């Protein structure tokens, strides 16, 4: 990932990332495989991950003047999973450094908000934060990739696909009524539903197109 304005020589690792993620099929394959891998690891080592997260929080409590609230432990657990699952997204979309950080923050924030549900946050607040972050991701793509509204389409497709797969598995007797999908299946469905519109429905703007997009945002039409 590179800053929006950078005239210095491009480091080798950024050249490699640009080369690797330039073909859409390879970006999609990398995105989905890494998400599925994380989901599979969580299925088989979820309790160990929880123990690791809570052990770290306990260590911090010993070092800090005042212990962290119990809600922070649950939020850390939720954010940990999201970061492990989503870190490849800004690389696959070939975002700049600051856009990539903003993208990850907005993608992780809803899971952090839902983590507070364990301590009494209202469901309406959780939904409002999720919708706000979903819309804000469009602004991150604005001026960097074409059709910046595609995250809305991707989020809708991922949600519908997830519900359809859950319904089919419950109807076939493969999933109890009150159970959630295994993480690796959920990761496969949602990552495909979200990644395909973003990778195939948008394209990276050339530097001159980015400059033109930035200028047009502030231009006023003469009367």
C-alpha cells in the first residue's frame, strides 16, 4: 500500500503486492483462501485463541494502574477475529496506507460494537454503527477506485448468501436450528459475496484519474 501522494521510489514489497494483486482472479483467490484459512483455524483452535486473548488482557491488567473493564475483554476477542479475517482486504483492493487503515477500522468497528452487546448496548445502536461504517467504506474508495458504492452491493450479497446457505443447511439437517455456520463455511460464503463485487465491479483509478476525481469534488458549476 502506498500513500496517496508519494514521489519516492516504490519499495520492493509494494511492487510485489501491486504485481500480485493486479489480476482480479488472483486477488479474489488470495482474499477468499486467507479468510477460509482463518475460519478453519478458528473452528479447530477457537478456545485456544480465546484463552490467548484473555491471557493477554489479564497481563495488561497487572501492568495498568487500574484493571480494564470486562467489556473490553469481549470487544478485544471480537476485534481479534475480525482483524485476522480482514487484514488482506486493503491489500487486495490495492488501497493506499491511510485508506487501508481507514478501511480496516471501518470494517472492524461493527464487530467491536456488537461486542458491547454483552454488556447492554442497544441492538439499535449496533445496527446504526454497522450501517454507518458500511456507508463510510464507500468514502474510502472514493477517488481511488471506480464505482465506490460497490461495498453496499457486496455487503448485501454477502448477507443474503449467508442466510441462504444457513437455510439450506438447516433444511438438509446439516445444521441445528439454533446453531451458527462453522467459521470456515461462513468465511467462504461471505468473502465470496463481498469480494466479487468489489474486485470485479470496481477498478483501480490511474493517478491522473484520482487527481481529476479530487478536483471535480470541489469544482462548482458556473451559472
